[in-house]
């Protein structure tokens, strides 16, 4: 997943710059708003030593912007309603520097133009009339909460003194993707409806595992796995559900917990040794939210046994893998599976 220019702006964050609390204070004591020809109200502050002073912009914008087009700022960004209700706070939601694209201005009065007024190291407060952001001709009605919030959207931006290239911005994408996914999951998990959904999923899995057919398959698979362990000289531990695991390399820190986003390198094989999947094919670890049903049950349980940096073997009975349905032509029905996994990161 690559961030579009809009999503990059909305997920922008950098450390070591003017905090939003300080920027809010500057805003309240920083005089009246100036206004662009397109209608954006703004206050821009430049860093002078350890303090910030107002930066004045001419009616035609910043003439030096043409030298920055195609590059990226790094900055904190927060959106609020006109009554200061926070719509988005990137310091809270992402926690890493994110590139702010500086593009050729094709449409005035929008956030792109606001960013064009900022030089590296600047901070700014911008006010947009909601009707100018959500054009009537788009056919999209203005959300009622924005109307109730004063019909204004405020954008607070604090930037570092660094510009980066497109290549540098692209190199940041994998980590930004993980952070964004973790933030989205955290928001979802806070919902009572989501908690009910996850509990219903766990109850359904427990009910399925308790059926006579599944219990019989677990017993059959356990005999097969014990024979495999003996034949291959493995030193394993067994979980109550029937997963066998051997830690090849201990990691550090606490074990990964349900709800955290984990990054895992893996190699999956049948007990015959035939490979059916590997993260090497993608050239990068797989990222997923742990304990949320995004992967097979054996992974949700097995990865939770590990901490960051661990490498391990997981031997998973078929009911905790792909069960009676199998997985395409590579994994037959009722197949116990072997995975070699490395827990690369935990967010």
C-alpha cells in the first residue's frame, strides 16, 4: 500500500518540532489571520532561535515555493473543527515522520496551497471554510458534525527544517504502513461493537473445536506430529490446544499481545518438506494484527508465544490451520503444517 498525497498529508508526523499545544498558544496570541486570494486564512510562524515569530507572506504566496516543488516536508499535522474538536492528530495516530508532498498547485484554496506557504522549519495554522473543501459540484454533502463544528476546518502544521526527496519518502512507506495499520486497529478495538464481534468469533471457534469430528482429527494429527518430532530430533513444547513449538533463537522483551501489529518472516511447508508459501516470495515480512482472526488460528496462538527477534518452529495441527477445506492445490485437507517463523517487529 502506498500513501496518496492526500493520505500522506493526513498522516504527517515528525518529532522535535513545535508542539500543537505551543502552536495553539501562538495562534491565540499571534494576531489576526492573514488571507490568501483563494480564501485560506492563515498564520505562519518561523523559528528564530528558540522562539517563533510571525512570517509575513505576500499576496501572491511564497515566491521560493517553485524551488521546493517535487520535494517533501516533514511535519506534524492536526485537523480540528471550528470549535476545536480534534478530527485527526497525527502525533497520536502514527508516531513517525511522514512526508508532506509539495506539488504544483493546480487548485487554489486547498491544503496543497496551505503547505506551499510553509518553508522548512515553519509552523502554521490554516482555516478553511467547509464549503470550499467539499465542493457542491462533487455531489457530497457536508457532514453534519462539520456544520455543527462551526462550518470551519482548521489545520495545524509544524515542520522540521528538512526537505526530503521522493526516493526518501518512498523508503519510509513500509514503516508508515505498519504504524497506520496499528493506529486503525487501535481505534477499531476501542469500539464496543468490535469487541462483541471478536468474542462471537472466539465462541464460534471454540464450539467448532469441541465437535467430535475435530477432536478426532486433533488426536490423529497429534500422533503424526509426535512421529515427525521424533524423526527430526526436535525439542519442542506443546500448548493445550495441540500446537508444538521450538524456539530456535530467543528474542527480547515481552511476548507479542493480541491487538498489536506484528511483522513476521516465515517459511511454510507440509510435513513432507514441500514448501507452500514463504515471505521470501514477497521480499518482506508479512504484517498483521495479532489475535484478530487475520491469519490461521495456529498463527494467532503461536506468534503470541514469541517476543521480538525470536525465531521458532511451529507445528500446527490441521484444525488450527486450514482444516477440512485445505488451501488450494498446495495444502490438502486435514494437513498438519510446519512453519519456521521470525518475529521481526511488534507495534
